[in-house]
C-alpha cells in the first residue's frame, strides 16, 4: 500500500545565476516543483495540478469547457503542463527550442534566453489554447506567443504559471493583450 504523504505548500524564490551572458537574466526563479533543491514527491506534482486547475477555473470561469489543448513551454513549463493536464483531463503540447519540418509551425521568441527561438507545432486556426509556463517575469515570451497564435487564427484563452514576478509588468502586458494571467504564487524580484 502506498504511503500517504503530507504535501508541502508551494514555495518560490529568486537566486543569482552564475556564469551567464550579458544578454541573459542574472537571476532565476526556483520553486518547489523544479526539483533543484529537494526531490519532488508525485503527490506534490498532483496537488500542484489541482491547485492550478482551481485557480484557472476561478479566474477564467467561461471558455474552459472548449479548450483544445494546453501549450506548455520547454523546459520549465513541462511539469506544470503535465500536472494541469492530468487534473483537468485536457491534452497538452509542448513548445520546443527545436526547429523541425513539421506542419502548423509558429516561431516565437524568449528574449532573455541563450537560445531565443521557440517553436510550437500543429497550430491551426480556431484552436482554443491555454498557455502554461513555470515562471513569468516580464511576460515578453507569452506576449510574443499570444501574438503569433492570433496571427494564424488560434485563440489563446489564458496564461497559467506557477510563479509570477510582480515587479516586471507581465500582468499588465498580458492584460493589455486581453490574455488573463493566472498565477499559483507571486514574488517580488529586483525591479
């Protein structure tokens, strides 16, 4: 019989990144789901998905019944995407930093990364999509993705993240684009 595990509360903090280029961010948001500091128990992953789904339903009460899929961003967005997909019973896709000869490709930018080009595949007009990432600071990546999806006729319904840095303006940027931002928790980084 599997043991019952007490699920710890979700936590996040900012740490300095070592050995980074001048074009990259000097800090990194780390959190209790990324497995950097402590092993992550499967119950923690499941509980995070439940909490994300509840937050999404509260903030975006209509339209979720017609979501075609979740679109997670590699690499940090994979775990929250899978946990949310499992709870919400929604299919998912992952956008990768791989340029491949696949149908329905869109290219968008992650401006503060070492490799800035990101690709989502199988994107078609009319698809209703929820965007998922682990952390959001400036919101530039999700804003660019939202614009590219709309250019091809897809419909981004909301953005979901584990951690939002509330000092960098992501919330306002995405709100101005008409994209609700749902965060599991917020932190205040160095502005």
